[in-house]
């Protein structure tokens, strides 16, 4: 299984277009690496690729990833797996609108929330939309078997009435049938649970929500679990030294964006990685 981290920043990327904070300014000046909104791609055969979320920058992200460039008579992107309906995770669907036959997986409430977008996209090219929580999981072209696992989370502000449902946010467990390699992709985690421990225990690699380093950065409590602290994700990841552990979805307030920061040193010492956009690895 090949995995490419197409984008590793939180909403808006780094620098954010309207922000003049220290880190956004440093990224504009080339002092920190620029990052696009979180998005990844995975394949089991280096031919059929599946996107994990679709950021507003998906065109530029795909252009920067030669492995995903189209070939004569072959478009490598076969479809999308959505972890939630946040705008920065679904906006890229519009960029993909001219490709017929794409298959998009999401949970029932997410599919319902995207109904207007689905109708509009269908006018460009017919797509297939599927329930990611189908019993027994599903198999992707390229030899990958996937199961979706609901995590606690709220719907985004654009959803009318914001109905309560425990399936707004999911993590994906992706297994390569040929090699047995397992990836867990969970870019949005609001609380650590025993179920998440069980999921990571079966994985060779986990790509995890690293939005905020500590609680001082959190504008809306409970939306993203901070990295640090007694109940932070770094302490929880220490229970899983067998797996490769990588943070993604980094907000512009997060000191992990600076490779020279003490926060980065602390995370690296714990055996957890912060990788740049475009990083590729194999499981």
C-alpha cells in the first residue's frame, strides 16, 4: 500500500489567505514550509488511487503528486472516502466534477448533508455514492479492504438544523489484501476512546488529528483533541509504539508547524512524526 499526504494543514492551509499571524507570515516569507488543507491518497496497486477527503486545493495537490498524474486512457483517481462533511474536506469534489464514474463513500448523515452538492455534480458527470458504514466494510479497486468507524463529532455549521447523530465523523481502517499492511486514517478526533485504542492496535500506521498542540489553542472546546496534556493524543499514542504514528491537520496556531520548535522536538522524542505535504510512504 502506498500513501501520499497531499495536504497536512487544518482548514485554510498555511498560510491562510486572510491571516497575518506569526506562522502564516513565516510561511509567506519561506521561513516555514507552506501546507495545503488536509487530504491524502492511497493505493494498493500503484494504479488505482483513492482520495481520503478532497480539499479546496485538490487540483494543486494532485498536480504536485506525479504518482497521481493521469495517463493516456487512464485517470488514476477512482474515488473518495470522506471522513466528515467539513467544507475543507468536501470542497474539492467540485474540482473532480468532470470525471465520470467516481465513487464516493461517506456515512448516511454526510450523504444526506451533501444532497444539494450531489445533485449539482451529477449534472456534470454521473458518480456513485455509497454508505461507508456498510456491514462488513467494502473493497476498493487495487486490493484494499476498508472499514469505517464512527467517532464523536458535530456536523458543520452549513448543515440545516444540525441534527444529532453519532456518525458525522469517522476514521478509516484500510488494509492491503496482498501485504496485510494496515493504515488507520483519523484526521478529526474530538475525544480518545477505547474503540480508538482497539483500532490503532491493529494498525501498522496511524495518521491522526494533530490540529492543536495544547488546550490554549482550542477555540471550540471538544472539537479537536489536543496533542499535549494528560489526556492528549500524544499520551494515548504512547500505548501504541508498534505503529508508525503521524500527525496531520495542523492549525496555524500549532507550534508543530515549526520544525525547530520545542513542541516538534517533544513529539519526535515520543516517536511521532510531523511530515511535509507530498510525503509518501509504503505499508
